[in-house]
């Protein structure tokens, strides 16, 4: 009887661990960024793309491109791919003459479970 109780308890803990693993794993990890961080270019990119290792759900205004004056470069909204692992923001054409731009990704994302 003791062996059966231990087996049931072990099975229950194992099942609980498997079911809760998706909640314990942590936030999504960035796999790829285009343009890459700290990159320099004479031509402005036409879009910003960030790819993650798992599905995400976008919060509104979660991806922005800011110029050196602190103003948003575009009012376009970021789009999420069909597989929900990629964020894409289309950019207008603008001059790149010794200008520094900052790309910010808000932490208001929600992981899709």
C-alpha cells in the first residue's frame, strides 16, 4: 500500500510540474533584431523587426523609434506576425545625417500561454 501511495504522489507532482512549466520559464527571449543593436548605417532602415523564442502578445505602443530630440519617428503601430513570435514596425524614410535613434520595446508584453 505504501508503494502505491508514493507512486500516486510522485505522478501527481510530475504532472503538476509539467503543467506549470510554461508559467515558470520566464519572459520571452529575443532571438534576432534587425537592425542589430548598436549598428550604424548611412541609410535609414525601412522597418524594425524583433524575433522572440516563443509566442508573445503585443501591448499597444510597445515598439517605438525615438530620435535624438526624444520625439517618435513614426506614429505607425507595431504589427505581430501570424506565428506571434515576431514584432515588425514599418518606418518612413528620413535623413540619417549623424543622427542617433533609440528603439524602445515596452515591457508591457503578455506571454501567450
